């Protein structure tokens, strides 16, 4: 009888070797390290959403560009364009990430954009990433 071998990144085999750093930087030491690929991908997604286009040297198209979107007129068309741009960027920059569901909502009176992303990596368990971008945080 056949059995399915779970997908596992080779970097996750050695549990004591760090893969990267976690975002946000809220550790009492210098950085909090990540030891699994899924944790590092989540930190990379947070970094993507918080980066504006043009901020990354030698890669000017990288970033969610959400802070600039705060001051656009909040309409269904604007939000659907933002959603399609995010889905396309995630396919290009994060090919291991499978987007299960992406919900973008806005509160125009408060200049707030809420992004709720459900995704999985390597067909593993579904994970959630919830990001709020507002003018008070700028």
C-alpha cells in the first residue's frame, strides 16, 4: 500500500540551525531567529507588505506599496486592483506560497486597509496573516 511522504524543506531537517530573522524586530536581543521555512516565509510576507515600491535597491518593483494606496479613493475597483496586484506579486516573488484566500477591506474615514491572507506552504497546514495599514502607523 502506498503512503504519502509529507513535503518538507531540506533546511528544516536540522532543527538547531537558524534560517533567517523574524519580523517584527521585537526581541530583547538583536534579532529573533526563525528555525523553520514556514516561519521565515511568514516574515518575508510581512516584509513584502510593509515595503513600498522603490525602497528595495536593485529591485524597484518589490513591495506591496500599501502606504501609497491608503490615500487613493476607496472603491471596490481600487480594492480589486490591489487584490489582483498582490496575488500576481505573490506568484512572482513567493512561488512556494499557495494563496488560499485573500480578503482586502478598507475603512476610508480612518484611512485603514485590512489585509487577511490565508495561505499554505508546500501543501502544509493553512496559515493566516492579518495586516492592518493605517495613517497613524506612518
